């Protein structure tokens, strides 16, 4: 695992920002809007996670404050990707296990090789913004930052499994299990 994990700020020859300000600076230097478009697309997609609380209304009792930040990446087709993730490291550890196993790249390669050798059909699907489909089992709220546009400064309840929340993986796994059970 350690040999696959590298810290770098250049991918496919494209500089990857670490902050919104750096993304804006890169767009300005390059004379394009690729990073801004990626941020706008992510914020439009992730809005379903937040239930905006109108000013003057109190936060429900028992909810914990959380925050988030954007993580940037470049896809293989050179499109820019921004992902809003929660700051799970700033929230209390859950009392129950939140383990949700994932498949390694090597396991997928072995399965595809096995299928090819045995002339098996392969079916695949991409669930766009997968975690955002699952309801959140944790009780968190946040203060909307400038990337929320007109809702900046307002409080919002996190209603769905936002990436990097402690229970997000298990929430999504349970949601997908229930959907498949229903099917």
C-alpha cells in the first residue's frame, strides 16, 4: 500500500491545487476555468447533502459541529475533479465499528483475468456520487462557507453520507444492501 501512495501536486503534467485560492490562481495563470468548473459542479451535486437552517432557527439538540474542505484531482481524461469531504479527523470517534471493506485494484485485475480466461461476461456500473445517495446515521451540522454562494454563513444539517465522515462507508454499504434486497 505504501508503494502506491505518493504525495504529489502534479498529475499527468497538470498541477493539482490543494486549496480553492490555489485553484483560482491556476485558472488565472492558465487562462481557463477548469478548476472553477470542477468546484461549481461538485457544489451543485453535493447540495443534496445539506439541509439549510434558516437564520434564527436553532440547531437540533445533540448535533455536533463539523467542517469540510475540497480535495482536488485530475482524471485520466484530463478533466479536473473537486470533491467536498468532511473533516472526519475533527469529529469524535464513533462508539461502534464503522468498517466497510473495499476491493483492491489487484483483486479487480484478478477477477477480470479469471473472467477472460473462462469466457465470462462482465457487467459493471458507476454510481455517480455514490455516498450521497445514503442517509447519514451521524448527527452533524456545519456552517456554510463561501463555496455555498448565497447560503454562505448559514448553518446546515448534514443529512446524507458525506465523504470522510466516520460512518459514511458503512452508511452507504447498508443503504446499497437495502436497495439490492428490495430489488
